[in-house]
C-alpha cells in the first residue's frame, strides 16, 4: 500500500525541516506526499530570517484541491502559526477528512529559537486541534507549554504525557531530546499504558528537522495501514539512521540525510 499523506505545514527554504523534510520522509518510507503550505520561511541551518504567512483562503484551496481529487490516508500537521490558520485547518479537516488519522507536530519554536506559533494561539491549538489528533508528537519545550508544567526528569515527562492525554488526544509521543545526558528517552503514552524508548544520544549538531521528519514518518506508516506502535518504531529507526548519516551541510544545526536507506524488509508495511 502506497499510503497518501496530506501535510499541512510551513516551508523551510533550507530544505532540512518543514514541508521539504516532510515530503522527503514520506517518500523515503514508500508513501505519497501531498501538501497544503501554511507559511513560507526564509530559513537555513543558522535560523529563521523571515516568515511569510499564506492567506487562509489559499490554505483552504490547497486542502480542497487535494482532498477533492487525490484523497488522503493520513494527515500530518506542522507549523500552524496563528489562530486563524489553526481554525481554518481544523474546519477543513473536519469537513473533508473526518476519521482520517492525524499526526500533529505542535511546532512552536524553530531550532534556532525563532517563534513559529503566536503565543495567543496556544489555547486555540489545544481547544481545536487536540480533539482531532490520533497522535501528538511534542518535544519537551512544547509539552511544557501545552501541559503547563516544567519538565526536568523522566518522571516529569510521564506526568506531562498523562496531562496531555486529558486534552482529548488518544496518544502522545513525548520526545526527550532536549533532556540532558547521554541517554535519550521518548515516551509513547496512551490510556492503555506507556511504551518507553531508550537510545544512546548521537553527539552531533546535525539535528535540524528531526521533529518534522519523525511526525511525517509516523504519518506514512499510519497511511500504509500500520498500527501506531509499529509506525512509531519504524519512524524512530528511520530518523536515527538519517541523523547518523547526516551530510554535514551548513554552519549551524545541519539537516538529516532523508534519503537514507533502511533494510527493505523494515521499510515494508508492518516491518519491525
């Protein structure tokens, strides 16, 4: 199954994150990527130099164009930079993609520190988007904002993930990359329990776009008919391999190697 993924997110002119990373990740894992671009950014490995929002009516036109013809087996949202954009995307998904699995990466701040979500839009994100989500993929700073708590330990991560489940989200993949230490822990929390992933941290500055890439890789798996846990496991393997083979481009936080090849048996639907 090819798996059609509609990605509603911002563009990264540097190619490491955003729509560009999303398309590469979905394609690398055998899916078919389609897009509704929410904003343009002037961006490279050193940071974001500018953001140009796409008018909401044109975001709606992109979603309608894709859904009315091609359809989608999964949706991925990334940068939804303000309240009107969040409301528009939620309205369109409710109308055109009810029941389609949705992976939401709650993009708030770029790797270089540039804010990508208006502060007054956080409550809209929680109120409108969270009830539509199949799995939410926040990093620690994003989870702190959404759960309204500090996260300083793995126990805090667990409490934050449980708090996020109360927003109506059926699953939360809380990523621990911002935590100190040589061991990196991610937690996949659902009402049925928590799955803990532990890896040794890869010492590298080339991690630009990891969040976008992981969320899109999960969406590809769901679009291909995989259950959530195998989709997350495959996506994490893919991102780790892409970090390990990063090309080293740029003077700052460099991009991953999205074209990295996994064992074909592991790319296949259901491969673990």
